[in-house]
C-alpha cells in the first residue's frame, strides 16, 4: 500500500509540475517557488492527507484545499499541515 501511495504522489506531482510549467509560460514569467502562483488544487476525499500533504510540501506556490466527509480526518490533516509548516494547505 505504501508503494502505491508513493506512486500516486509521484504521478500527481509530475502532472501538476507540467501544468504549472504551462501556466507560467502562458503569462510569460517563470514561476518562482517562493511566490504564490494563484493556482488552487482541491482534493475531494482527502482523508488525512496522504496525497495532499506531500504535494503541498513539493509545491509551496500552490494553495491546496482538502475536503472530506469526515470532519475528524480534515482536523488531523490540518494538524499535520501545521506541524509541517505548510501554510498553503486549508
């Protein structure tokens, strides 16, 4: 299961990187990892953040929104994000 999750994060990271590259080329300016890009990603069914947390770490310029039916899962995810210093995850 751990390998499957790692593969899933890598796949999403590659796709997001490609999309961000396309977006930064479309406005003529290179993207800066320290500058917010205005891009927002919503993770429906985020659970406790197995996918969202690593992506928020890898892409600090993107704002991630976690949504789940279970409020406790979102609480745990936000606690993890706070401990990891990820202000780009709500």
